[in-house]
C-alpha cells in the first residue's frame, strides 16, 4: 500500500496536552500570511506480462470516427457508482471499452520501476513525484511552467480525457488527480480499484505519447496554505480534515518536531474511503461517514495529512461526493508540525 509518510516515529505522548504560543507571540505572523512528501510503500506487483520491453508511441486515436469524449458522455456511461460528480471516476469495464478512443489519455502514476514490470496497455508513465517542486522541502506542486511542460510531454492536452491509475488503494493516482485539477485541467478521472482491479492483460512496452500542449490556469482554492488553516481554527464555515492515522492525530506517532493535530481538526483516516478490496466505498456509505463527523457540504474543507498525499484521497472522495469547496493543504503536517509557532493539540 502506498502511503509514503514513511518517517520513523521519534517519540510518543500518552496524555492530552496543548502546544501553542501566547498572545502576541510568533503564531500571529502566520495569520497574515495565507500562504507534500512521497507517500510510498512497496506496491503490489501487477498481473504477469509476457511482452518484452520495447518503446511504442501512444496513438492519438485508433477508433474511427470516434468523437472525443465529453464530461456528459463519460458521466453517463463510465461511473461505477452513483456519485454526485461521476465524471471524476471510471470503471474497469468502461476503460476496457474506451481505452483506444480519441482523446483518451491513460496515465500510470506509479514509480517507473513498477511501470516497467507491467502496466495497462497504452498507458504513459508519469510518476507523481515528477510533479513535485524540487526547490521545496514539502513536496509542493511544481511551477506553472514546469507543470505545463511535463503534462505536454506526457501527451496531456487541455481537451484530453485523462484517466489516472495506481495499484489501487494507494495515493499516487489521487495526488496526480489533485495536481491536474490544481493546474486547471477539467476532464480528469481516476480508475476505480486501480491495476489490481483490472483483471485483463498488461504490457511491458514503454509508451511515449505524442507531444501535446497544455496551458494551465492554477486554482489557488485547491491549494490552501498554512495561514488559511490557521484562520480556519474556530471558523464554523470551515473544516480542517486530517487524513492521517488516529495515532498520528493523537500525537502518539510523531513524525515531525511536534506531534498532534490542528485544534478543531476532524480525523478521518484516508483508508476509510475504501472497501475490503481496492475500490472506493459506495457513495451512500462515504456520505454517511463524512457527515457523521461534521464534514458537510456547506463548509469549506481543507484536507491534510503528513505530506499532502494521503489527503489527496480525501480530496478526490469529497469532489466525487459533490463538495463545492475542498482543497488539499500540500504543506500538511510536515510544515505545521515543524513550526514552533503553530498551535497543536494532542489527544483524540
């Protein structure tokens, strides 16, 4: 399971306590500045393949005269479940029928080593780590210009119907989904269940896509900052959603200078979004899960984890459920938990 906040615990807390600063202290500075980490573990090996490793070029279109898929047509036929925004997810059956359609671009978000062992036929490899800004220590998304160049190199146009996958019940696909939406792409989906749910043939051919042009329009509402999360404390119109494990949330599993959570944050671990296999749970169950904890559609939601990757799964699910205002705090706890000025709470 790819989770990536694989830093060892450095100390444990057994009781609830608050860490903060006094009035007029340094924390006030973050209130005027509204300003991710590789969550990887060894992914499961995909289905066995027989083709030798060769280089191929993904065709721009192979079915004629197929029209480029629109959000409306995809929403009507592709969604495996009755989500409010069904165009953001596709089923295995739909992808098997439409993988070669004009305008469809299949993206494998896993590391290159996993891609080489076997991937969906025609899939282009775009490891999610390539979208991180190397100048940042928190795995924040790269600059507008670099994201445009990267996506263009992978054959992604603004009009492309992009379908992303990982092994299933992991974070890379959701993180790349969020990055593309942050960059302004409006026709992105995740394959429900990932490679483990595919059940069909795979390939070891290295696929290169024809060069494309992608023009980004960054959406700052998708990338809330530390300052915005600070202002959300005590604001009844906003919710800070923590996707880490309960032990991290309580401050017992500490992976930064300080453990705990943002005061008032709600803890729903990212794995709770999945059923017993690799597919997401039914929308009714997911809606009940979030509403029972107070994460409702009339609030603006800031999701976080350790590095902005597990929380990207929360972001994807809330987008599927039709939440109108949701963002992924990519700085996450690796930023907040290493800042002495930010308030922190331990305990449930």
